[in-house]
C-alpha cells in the first residue's frame, strides 16, 4: 500500500487536522513515512496566519518536488489547510507538479481524492468549497494499533471564526463558526478515555464561542461551560485543557469553572495582542486593556497557581512608540509565564493590510527584540521561583531532544523533564523541581515517590 508523509505548519488546530487525516489514511491501508523522500504521497498542512508560515510551506514543496524529479520518482504531492483554502487553484498554477489542494472543510475527503489520483481516475484535485456538517465529519485519532498510545489528545469542538480581527485571515480560511453537539464531543472524549487518554485539549479557533448560536445559557452558564461540565463527568479522564479562547469569552461562569471543576487544569492561553486601547480598537478586538487585566485578576484569585500565556503582535499599522510602551507595561504588570510574539505581516484581503502607516521592518524587529527580552526576563524569574516546589505532572513519554529523559506537563502547563523510563508513561506523578531552564523545569521524582 502507498506510504504518506504529512508535515504540519501552524496551530494546534492544524496538528489535530493532520492527525485526523493520517488516521483516516492508515485506516485505508496507507503506511506513515518518516520522511518525504521515503513517501509515495507528501502532504503539507498549511497555515496562513503569517506570511512566514506560507513561505516555509511553499519552499518546502519546491524542495520536495525538486528532489523527486532529480531522483526520477513518481510522487503525489498536495497542500491541505488554510493556505490551500485561501489560494486554491493558484497553488497549482504556481507549482504545476502539485496534485491536490484541499481546503479546511474537506479534510475528510483526503483518502477519497488520493485513492482516485493514485488509481489514475483523477489527475488534479482542487476542492475548497464549503461543506455543511464538516465540523463533525472527521473524528479519527492515531491510537488504534500504535506501538505507544498517546496519553493526551486534541478534540476539535468547532470550526471557523466570526470575530473578524482586522489583522486576521482566519475567518476567510476557516469560514463562519460551526459548533459540534455536546453529546458528539462527549462521546469522542469518552472513547479516547477508554483507550487510555488521560488529558484532552478542546480546540476551536475561538473555543469560548462554542455553541453561542445553538445553545442557550443555562443556570447562568454559557454553552462552553456546559460542555466543560459534561466532559468533566467522563470516567477515566484526569485532565481537561482548552485553546484558544478570546478574552471576551471569559465571563464569570468560566472563571468559576476553574474553581469547581477539579479536572480543568489551572492554565490559560489568552491572546491580548496589544496593551494599547487605541490599537485594540483598530484591531477590532472588542475589549480594553482594563477589561483584560480584570480577567487576569479574577483568574488569579480563582486559582493562584494558574499558568498564563498570551499572543502579542508588534508593529501593527500605526503603532507608535507610546502604543508599544503600553504593551511593555502590560507584560510587566501581568508577568506572563510565556508569550508568543509576532511581527505584524499583512494578510491578503484583511482591513489592516490596507491601513495607512505600515511600519518598516527594522522598527518591527527592534520592538520584537525588546518585548522578547522583557518576556524572557520575567518568565525566567517565575520559573526560577518554582525551584524547590512539588508539582504533579502527567508523563507523556521520552523527551524529543534527549530520549534518555522523560517529559511531563504540570497542571499549570510547565514542561518538566526527569530521569525515568517508559514505565512512567501515562502516570500522574509528583516531582520535586530541582532547577529551571529556558521555559523548562527539571524534576526529581525519587524525592517524593519513595
């Protein structure tokens, strides 16, 4: 049977989509290749949020095609995901050797189209059409038959985004918000728990918008909190996470969920994007600096040990030094455990792309470096303060960088490395933190697990 290699760019939604496509193909008899050179089919699951991600995918595809040509190998190659959705036929016009372009609502068609191409029934396939019900069409996970089953899993609960931030292309690549049913999501999570998954991360473009159109508020609780409570009842499931939310979704009901749902991990990734009210309005974010800081304050009162991370854009059109200083001051006030900083890049057909006062590259790079230094300094101090403390971790497996060590994740979303063996995989265990590295902690389980 054919072998397939899938490379993923971008967010955890893309990782989940790639996992589902891979599982679907394996169920059809395909094998998974470890490199593009060893594969009959190469699929790149793409991201369009920033130009750099698109350029990486395009350059990778050129290299894959060039290598196959030089070695005179027949190879089916294709683009999946957000860039495929936004560019469609343009990708084949630009790279004629590409065989498949599959949009964000068509992942469940991957096996069907690849079978047709490999059998010679189809030559080129471009499918970026809207498809009703696609949010619930693909549920496969790479668990059955795997040598080492996963102890964590992503579960997609919705697709699309209605927020329309002025810098973001996602509403046009992922479409309007479409939520799955709570019973359908719970059934998938229960099945995963039955297969040994201990931790589930619920995924959505704006996960806190789940069910807003379809499910009424019940007992003061939003549809998303109702879903959290339903998943919380699943036997065998130890931990629940979710990403990515929107600050507007943090009502009191969600804050209170951190208090009364023990399985809901005390961590939150809340994208702030800027500390300047003027820029937040230009970005169409729908909240103010004061509102954001109020959310952080409520969360820390609810769970003092909560781990907080965020996304920040520097160099948005018209950003002044004063705007940037307000972002710096917010970062210093909140003291995030981690922040993902991005230099603004114009995305096609977004309002920000045509705004006046586009900033020069050197200004973006300078502000990126200054903000990164502040974030790293503050985070290093917070990580160092954890040395000597005891933490519960879920052991996920060997470290990617050093397989002699095992890696686990704390409830507040800190990566912890320790000397162990595969017998620890899947265990919830306590460790004593002995030292801190760059966004990594090192622990000793022997001290607390005698």
